[in-house]
């Protein structure tokens, strides 16, 4: 997973992934295989920073590699890489 | 006239679109299934069971209550065996056993007496599960899904294990193993991707005429067309599974997945040979459920799954008589 705000890449240790009312570091996500990101539910990304964002428009970039265990067996699985950039406004 | 031995169910996976869009929840889907003419249902627990793999009693009670209220049999809790769910490695045998036990426990809590798993469970673990299944009063079956077919060596081992399990272990044949022709929604996708319509008709006729793949490929003039022909020939052409072989599976079948993708107004399936499958099921005296599983939503979300399921139910009943 990668994230950037206003073209500034966020260090991995400052990214948290939120599902099921819990927050996970990337390292914790590797062990969180009993947490199911339920069908149709939105995950939240939290970014830790010493510098709060100023009000106004910000360019937010996210990239995720999604492994789909149902699509294969024995070490051979489909991985889908998706990325998205959107301008979000902080009011 | 003797009562039909075959029972008609539906996989709630057929309703993936309205469920994903939050238009209907599981109790509503159970009620809808009854309205469409089915008497039982299965559901994919990981898809529709909030909190999976540890759903709440409240949720389990709600689906059990909806099943009783609508007089719907709870046919099967369809578990996932997410063999590759970890990032770094596949699950160990011990972990697979524990996930399987967990599914069986929750299936039973919800009121199901059957749980479906996948062939990756391994013959050793499958066999090992039998005493637990008996203790929990939950049968365990493995889905035989394309690209598998009865003569795959691994399945010969599984069938021997089922034979010795006093009925606790079985198979769920998925009729996709007999698919012999691309369905209309796939054909539509090929057209959308630029497959020349005239050439596509020629190619589909060549498939019906049992032409060799090399001959069919000669009709293609671009990568898109060649790629589709390769896909069609790999997935839907001259299937390894023969309908007659279903007879040997029915003895061990806990249920049958009645796969389909699209039925037009004529309520005929040109892809999966139900006109051969249904009489064989009747001839063999199979008494369980055949569960309609609509998967057209993999290719198009424009179709009405209610209409499709009604047509499939009618198709199966007509051909079983």
C-alpha cells in the first residue's frame, strides 16, 4: 500500500489501514488474516503527521495491491494493483 | 403421480448485485427466494455473513428465523477455504483444519446441516473431518468445479474417502464442468471488445460443428479475436467431463450446483446441457437439492437476477419431468 498527499509520499510507518473498527500498521496487516474486510464496506486510511493539513483542496493518491486468495491455489493467486488520485477538500 | 424426489434451491450468491448495493439483506433474500419458487437456499458465508469468520449469534438467529418464517430449507453453509489468505505463505494443515472446524460450528449454530468446502482441503484433512462432522451433525462436501472433472486423479482419492464415510463426506458437482459453449453475456463482451460480429457468428458455428481449434483460429484476424477463441476453447469447448459420469458422483452428492449464466426468453441453456443432465438425475434417483447458481453478474450487472432465476427453475422442472 502507498499513499501520497499533495505529491508527497507518506512513509509506510505513518499509514494506518482501518477496517472492523480497528487500525492496522502494514506490519500488523500481514498478520491480520482473520480480519475480513467485509463485502461492500469502506476501509479508512489514516495518515499520521506532525503538520495538520490546511483547509482547502488537496491531491490524495492511494495505491493498493490486493491479493485474492479465492482465485488460486498452492502459491499461485491473482494480485490486482489499483491506484487512484482524487482531489479532496478539507473544510 | 409420485412426488418429485428432486428439490429446488437457490444460492444467494445469485443475488450478489442487490446484496452488494445494500438493496436487500440476507433475510430479505431468503424471502425473495421463496417468492421465486425455491424451497431452500445456500449462502457463501464470507460474502454475506457479517463478522465472518466469527459472526454474531444475533445474525445467525436472524437468518434461521427468516428461514423458518419463509419455510425455506437451510441447505448449505458455503465456506471459503481461503488457502492463500496469508501474505507470506499458504495455510498449514493445522490452520485449514481449524478454519474448517470453525465453519462447521457456525454452520450448525445457524441451523445448517451441510457445509461446503474446496478441493484444496486435501484428502488427509477431508478424511480427518468425518468424526467431527458426525459429532456436529453437519455433512461436509467438496465442490467439483471447472476445471476439475471426475477423472482427475485427486478426485478418485476423494471419492474413495466419501465411500467410507457413512455419508458424512460428499461432493457437490457444479454443472459448470459440463459447459460446452460460451454464454451470451460473454459473447456480448467479445463484441464490445471489438470482435467482428460476422466472424464471431462463424466461429460460434464452428464450435457447434466441433471444428478443430486450429481451424477456428484461422478465421481470426486480430489479437482480440484470437484471445477470445483461445479462452473459449480452453474453458468451454469439448469439456473433459462427460454428463454420463455424473451418475457415479450422485451416489456421494450432498447437493448439486445448478450453474448458469444467462437464459433468454426461450428458457433454454445453450451452454450447459441441462437437457442431458436433468433426465440423468431423475434416472439415478437422486433425492437431494439442485441449487440454481446464477453467475451472469460476473459479466454484466444489467440483467435481472430474479427473472433469470425464475427461468432456470422452470427450465430444470420442465426437463426433470
